C-alpha cells in the first residue's frame, strides 16, 4: 500500500477485507469506485489479483463490522494519500475520536517525531447503504462526533472518510 502506518502484513489483511466486502456486494476486480473528495467528483478502479473463495467466509463472516471497517480503511487511506497532501503515519490514541494521524507525504522518517501531526482522519465503512444509513448521513454524524474529539490539535485539518461497498463509492469531507 505504501502507507507508513501499514506494514506489508497489515496491508494484506486490509486488502483481503476490502476484496471480501466488494465480493459480498457482487463486485469483481476492476470495479469502479466513485469518489467525492473534498467536493470534487471522480472515480477510480479497485483491482485485485487474488480469487475470493468460499473459505474466505470462514475468515471474514464472523465479524462483519470489523471486516467492513478494515476494508474501508484500505480504501480510505489510499484515497487520502492520492487525493490530499497527507498520508497516515500512525494510529491515533484510543479515545481521541479519530482513527489515524496524518503527516505530509514528504515527511522525513529520520526526523519524524512520534507525536507530530499535520492532520487526522476518521474512517467509517458501510457494507450496503440503507435508508437510515447512507454515506452522507454517516459523514455528517462523524463530523458532529469530531466536535467532542479530545487529545488532538483541533486547529489541524480533520478528514472524515466514508466508504460504501454496495455501489461502491467513497466520500471524504474536511472539518
């Protein structure tokens, strides 16, 4: 994935969860992912090489919420990296109400200070939108929740990324 906070092994799990979420919604490799990033619309293709088999359900059906969040994280962190000036450098501390700390993409690992932050991101995954659980309403709820964020610099940009696997599409807004 090429994102500092995600190891190669960790990326494998996130990518598999993303593939499985896409598969359970009837999508195949090279599926079009519609994007709305900071008001700009676009699209990209989500591609994978592996084959999702029946045995994958043994791995990923036990906790659909966790699988969906991991799959959404794979997409959200890639979109953040590609469409903003930031990349994820570490997980946020528990209780802050954000998921990842972001740094500028050109940060220097040798001089990086662990608590250094340039921005934050909160991620939400939705397996399939429903009338009461849409990508827009989820983004709105996450933005409201950020008003109660603790332990972060509220003067820094904070993104909310919501990934929906049914259509599929992603929305990223900034607080």
